[in-house]
């Protein structure tokens, strides 16, 4: 009788495993389509059958981290995922992101604890998979941004950047650019941004970061060149055109800045910051009514924040 039961279990387990795997693939598709509630229903079905399913717990953690912003719930699901798949680098990377978000929202008394947990999780991700690029990038950025008391260390950041050079030269060059920028060695940072662009001009990050660094260096014409490259690398990204607008604005070319912001809105009519930016350019060009329309459109969709406050102030002054 016992042998019969064992045989049934052995036959049924693969069926449940495949069924869960199929459901996880559907969850991935729903996430891509931003059908999060539909995805959660499937995840709950999986967890009702097996509360320790690592993948289901992972995707629930992603849901609570990115969409519900419930960090405690996200951490609980992520802990279960890691307990059941402890060598999964992506799981430790995600836990690091959760702890990082907790550190940003924590009181001064718990912030250091959360920050150190963030660092430990990124280190664990790299330990589990030394070729895991996202883990190394995250660990490098942590060392650049965190204070020494929380374990930040530029030399350790350089170790990660050097490792990235071997795995993905583009990411390695971006890493060294970020390191030099953090030390206010801007010319060296630009040099590494250029190396990243030379290694792969089809990726937009280097164009974007170099452009804003050029603005910080008060070199708007150089910024326009980088942002133009970004529009070529990612022509369907409204942020490419919004950034180009920022470059033209800094260069004093308000007509081209307005055209760039309008292009961003044309690509994505929910990219609200471009409505605000277009309003500021219309003011510069003495197109008062158009400016008012852009500010009103922005405020219809973004009611709070510094830009919303500024939009209200400008509308009041123009009425």
C-alpha cells in the first residue's frame, strides 16, 4: 500500500510542477502587458497548491515591491523564495532592491541596518553567479553611493567595474564613468562615457548620462550632441526627446527645445513632464495661451509635487 502511494506521488508531482511552470509563464506575460491583478490571481492559485513555490513567491515579491509599494510584504515573499531556491542570484538581487527601498524610507535608527542588508544581498547575488551583470552593477553602485559607515567604498566599486569590463565592456565603462563622476573627475567620466558609446552606440544609457554630465559641466552644445545620439539610439523613447529638449533649453534654443518636448508628447501622451517642459518653453517664446494649456494638462494628471506647484504658480501669474 505504501509503495502504491509513493508511486502515485511520483507520478503526480511532475504534473503539478509542469502546471505551475506553465502558470508562471502566463504570469510573465501578464507582467509584460501590465495586467498585474490577473497575474496575482494566478500566483495565488499556485501558492494555494504549494506555498513554498519559489518562483511564485518571487513574482509576488515583485508585485508588492513595484506595484503595491508594500515593502514588508515584498520582503516576506522574497524570504520564502530564497529559502526554497537559495542559489538564485536574481532572488538575492531583488532582496537587495527591497532592502535598498526600505533604507530610503527608514528612520535614522534603522537606515544603516537596512543599507547593510542591501549590500549583503547584492554581494550574495554576485557570489551565487559571478557572471550576473545586474548584481555586479548594483553592488558597484552601492559602493559609489553609500557612505563609508554603511560599507561604501570606491576601491570596491572599481573591483566591480573591472569585473564588468570582462563580462560586458559597455557596463564596465559606464561603471568607471560613474566612479569618476562621483569623485568630480568629470573629464575622465566623459572619457569613459565615450568609450561606452564606442563599444555599443545602440544603447541609450551612456548618451543620456553623458548629456546630463555635460550640462553639469556647463557645456550645452556637447549635451545636445549626446542627447541627439540618444534620440538615434532610442527614437521611440519619449525621454530621449525630453532630454534633447533640456539640452536645447540650456543652449538657449527655445524653438528647438519646444519641438523636442512636443515630440516626446507625440510619442507618449502620458509622459507628463514633457507637458510641463513644453509650457516653460512656450512662456519663453511668449506663447501664453499654449503655455497655459500645457500647464493645465500637466495638472490634470499630476496634482502634487514641486512641478505641480510651479505650474499652478505660473498659471496664477498668467491669469
